[in-house]
C-alpha cells in the first residue's frame, strides 16, 4: 500500500502530457492541407489527347521599344537567271544581233556584277555594234556617191567619224565628198538663177568655175549635165545680138 501515492503521481503526469498533446499538436494536423496522389488524366501516359488541346496563356511580355524600319535587302539572284542571260547574250553574238546581245549581257551584269564572262560578252557586243554601224554608214555613203548626192554622202561620212574619228574610209571619203559637194552647190546656184549670169562679174565667176568642173574625175551624168547647162547659159549671155536701128528722120 506504500506505492499508491507514487503510482498516482505517475498516472496524473501521463494524463497531463496527453492533454497537452491533444491541445497543442492535433489542431496543427487538422489545419494542414490534404495532399492527394491521384494522377490527372493529362499526365497519364495512356490517355489520348483531347480534341481541343488546352492553350497555355504565355506571361505578358514587357513592351519593347519600336524598331526602326530597315531597308530590305535585294533578293538574291537565282543562278538560273544569270546563266540564261549569259546564254542568250552569246547566242545573239553568234547570230550577229549585237543589240540584243548587249541587252542580255546588261541583265547578267546587273544580276552578278564583275563576272569575266559578262565583261567579255559586253566588249564583243559593243565592238560588233560599232562595226555594224560603221558598215551601214559606209554603204549609204557609197550609194549616195554613186548617184552623185554629195551632200548626203558627206553626212554619212561625218556620222561615221563621230563613232570612230580614225576610220579610214570616212576620213578619205569626207575629203573627197566635201570638194564635190561644194562644186555641186555652186553649179546648182547658177542653174537655179540663170538671170544672174547677165551680170558680167557673175558670168566671169561661172566661167572660172567651169575649169575645175571640167577637170573633176570621175564625172558622172549629173556633173556632165551641170557643166553643159552652165556653158550653154554663158554662151547665150555672151552671144552678140544684132541691133537694127531705124531712123524716123527727125533724130
């Protein structure tokens, strides 16, 4: 019976600890969130995607400063375009169409500047076009000389010299045609105004001009006709005219 007080004390102490545990710890457990471990359908590896997938709204971006508009770079030229232009240029050279060749090589140069093949093609096109133009001027000049249209022939030689100041046919042709054009112009003036030959000074000028006109070679039909017409007019104004005087007996 002597152990009863000690046992009672132990019992009372255990009850006190139990009461403190109830009031202090249990409220915290009751307020803690309940965590469930059940997997959602979206995280299940065997679930099919829904017909309308969920859209995740991205976080708002900070407002960026507006960028200055930059010039757009020229689109890169397709190799096929350049090759086609070069091929067209050389084909035109072969056919003698130098103008079309130059246009084709200009397109190729714009697509790829500095290409050696294009530079060679452009040089050949310009050379061919120059030669073609000079040939045309020479042909027209020779045709004009054949019909003794010396002014037209002179104009063709001048046009050729503007393209090439040293081309020989134009240098020689201009000298020849200039002298013939001047002679033709002076003879034509006497024939258009034959009344001027009535003046002795004009008649002497015409007679003096006939000397180089008779020495000019070759003399075509036009020059021969001009010389003959001027000579006839001079002979007419210099021919003596018989004057018959009748007296009325009073004078």
